[in-house]
């Protein structure tokens, strides 16, 4: 499963997750909880993505 960090949300418990690959039984209770909830054994957390620039207004 892959998470892309965006704005603060309940999915991230309102704080930043360290980007990386996590496996069941590893560190981070929040990551372990997400994997348990979704029934996954691996979670890839991507760094926050930037928003594309707004188009120029003529």
C-alpha cells in the first residue's frame, strides 16, 4: 500500500509521517495501525507532493 502525504488529515493522525517503507512488526505505532486497519503487510510512505502551478490567467 502507498500513502502520499498531503494536508493534515485523520489518515495521518494530523502529523507528518517519515517517508520510507514500513513492514508489519516494525517501528511506528501509527504506521502499524494503518497497516493493521487496511490488512496490509507493507506500507510505502511518500514525501509530501507539491501542487502543480495554477495556469496563467490572460
